[in-house]
C-alpha cells in the first residue's frame, strides 16, 4: 500500500492559481469573478490568473497552462472558477508521470472540475478537494460549507475535521450574470435518507473518500484514466466510500450510469455510496423518475446507500477530500438519517 499524498496546508501568503481547464468565464460573468478574486486577495492569498480564465482556449492550451501551474512548486492551490462541459478533453495532454515528481497542490471545486481531480487522485495519489466552487465564494458569503473550504485547506496531516449536514438547501437558481453580488439563500428543509435500509439502526460507514460528478465519472471509469480498482488496491485496501452527484443526466441515464458501475465490478471495491441531491430531481423520462432510477440501480445493495446529501449542483456543498479516510456515523429511523456526523482524517 502507498500513502495518499496530502498537499501542504495553505498559509495566508500562499499563491493560488485561478484558471479554467474546462469552461472560461465570459465577459458577462466577470463582475462576479472579480468579486471572488478580491475575496481571495482579502484573505491574504497571492492570486495568479491564467490566460484561460477570461477567454476560450483550446484543449491543448488549457492543458498546457494547467500543466505549467501543476509543475510550479511556488503554487499551493489551483481553484478553477467553476466546472463546464469538456474537462475530459485535456486528459490526453497531461503528463501524470511528470506530476509525480512535482510538489502536490490542492485542486478545489466540483462539477466538471472533478473530471480532472479524480484522475489526478487515482493516477498520482494526490488528495483533492471536492467543495464549493470559487464562483460561489463571495467575500461576504456566510454559508458554513463555503467558509469551511479555507479551513480544510489549512488542515495539517494527520489532523481530522468533522461536518454535519445543512438544515436547508438552495432551491432557486442563482444568476451571477444579472446579480454578481448574490449569495446563497437556503430555504428548503434538508433530509438525508438511506435508500436501502428501511429499518431502525445505527450505521458506521468507513473508507477512503472518492467521487464527484456522475455525468463524467461514469464515462471515465471505462477508460485507463480512472482505474478505480487499481486505486483501491494501491491506496485504499480498507475500501472506498464512493460519493456521486448528478448534474444533467435524465433519470434513465442515471440508472444506466449506476448500473454500469456495478457491471464494471466497482461495487466489490466500495463500502458504501453517498449520493448528492439531484439537480434534475423533478424530471421524468420514459415513465421513471429520479428516485425510481436510483432504487432500480442501487436498491438491492448490501452496503449503505445514503441519498440527498449535501454534495454537488444543489447547494450547499460539503468539503469532501478525495483520498482521505472518512467515517460516517448516523442513526436510521425507518430510513431517515439522523445524528449524522462525517469525520475526515488526513492519514
């Protein structure tokens, strides 16, 4: 077994590179971008903007810029503004063998950012942080999970931190184009549940965290870029806690993607699954809705399947560290999860 490599904790003078290895920020959204970058500066960080940040670049250009930042040992973290559509394009241009000789640095965010983060964790053993995106980090934002991102980035190995679920979540879309100063407004009650345990019991789910956006990861698992079984054997013999969230897949596409994970033998490597709230939860396609889709794909699993968690495109977002060891404790009452605590250890 090889140890997971945790990047060094950030300090108030750390250098953060901001680049878009997926989608750039066009002019109409740049007032919001300027706000969040000023927030990084106000925290004392030195911000280095990439040329890909504010105008479209080819996959090769985006990859070259990202590679340069990854190889620059003066940089402590890379924070893309948000996700996008085609981060997968850059993978063919990244020299993962060369990165193994570089100083590890934090990659931070979710959505299409996880397309690269998960491959980096699997191929190089670097811990990466699935969390709120930079564009959500308004300087005046008071959301606990947003603020936690910067605390997590300062955690020193082998420390640990705890998180509990949010009481409410964001139900209305946010338009940073027309409202660059807008912040979260959590109004809908949140409730984590267990899909396949309908009785009353206590559960303790342990393993190394790994996951991200189902839309892209389900495709990557069929490629050499994301050999999850090999990652488990090399870095996580204790097993994996797989977390996933759905951005745009229809209910039937969700079912297909999850069934494909089982057909690829992935379930033999995991101790449990945590699914975030779906961004298309009200969509109906071919007479099946989202909950019917995940019941069809995961309802007979023998390990816990936790659903409606604070992960992904329906804010807020917990800070989930790919490669870190976690313990999820909860009390289940007829499938409803209570007294939930997620402990993450940098070990």
